[in-house]
C-alpha cells in the first residue's frame, strides 16, 4: 500500500465516506419523538 502517497489518502477518505452514506441508507435513523402537551379548549362538565 502506498501510504505515503496523498492520492491514496484522498481515495481512501472518499471510499469510507461513500460506505458511510451507503450504510445510512439501509439503517433507519432513530429520532426522538417530540413530546407535546395536550391543549383542550372546551370547558369541563360538572
């Protein structure tokens, strides 16, 4: 491996970045659900 060559590192970084993007396409992202407070405008019955 030509680890002293700058082109090797550029291509390696691009390949790793492409692999990460490809991996993210197949793995669902878990997002935190936004919690909301209920607002009720009707008056309570007695």
